[in-house]
């Protein structure tokens, strides 16, 4: 079963609709330079009103481990998404579950952290959210069962990417009306495409 994460959540309405449409996870961006930035206080207010059994993911860029730990605890998040290169010492200081992000520039990059669950996104200077896709051919012959694919996905192309057997897919700009505001039809259709592909392979 391929999981779906809807990232860049900035309001309760979008969060609730994504969950109702079948999203497995929601992403909250704590990177102040992002147009999808949300404050920890606002994220907490949303999360408190959401139903159980949904992964709540905090996206972090260029902050120290104490800051990650503080926001994770304050907002009751369940997974930290580390969207930058960090040292082993950084990860040792985290007291929460986390997933590393590979910002791929080449096929060799997607093999980083091989054997571990990781999120693979296309490299962009702004740390994602620009709709840039990872080269499809890079995944040929690669075990993708522990990869969550991000970058440039939408309702038109996601089904074609699922043939590689990704653990999950992560979408933000591909289901937006404007930056930080989701389009309900796009969210619904995206999740539907993933579900239809899953059912067709059972």
C-alpha cells in the first residue's frame, strides 16, 4: 500500500479535507523562508483538532536539535523530517522519530541511506516546494520500498511513478490553489489516483 503525505498544511480546513480524502500523513513546514511556513503555535492549534491515526510531520531546515525537539514536543508531532545535511551528533540529540531527506542531484544520491526509510526530493535551492521532479530513470533497478518520493508530483503523473514501488508519495505544490492553500479537487484526485493504482495491482 502506497501512503500519501500532503505537505505544506497551513490551515485546519485543508488538513481536515486531506485526512477525510485518505491522506496517511500531513506535513507542517517550520522553515521561515518558505511560503508554506507555519508557526508552531498555529500548527499546534490545527493538530489538536485532528482525528487520531494520522502521522503529523514537522519539516525542519537548518536548525539545531534542541529546536527540533522543542517544536516536536510543543506541537505533539509524530515525525521530524530533516530537510538538510546534519551530523551524527545532531541525530543523537533528537528525542523524537525522524526521517532523513535526500535532495537528489544524481542517481547515486537516491541510494544514500540505503536500507533506511528516507524521503527523496529533487534538489532545489529553496528546499522543495517548487514542483521540480526527480528523474524517473534514476529509480530503474532500485529497491524503492523504503523511499517516499517527493518533488513535482500531481494527479497527472503520480500513477506512472507508482510502478517503482515507493513506500509513499509526498505532494505539496501539485495539489495547491495558491502557495500554502490546497485545492480540494486536486487533493481528492491525487489520493484517488494512488488508491486506484493500488487496487489495480492487488
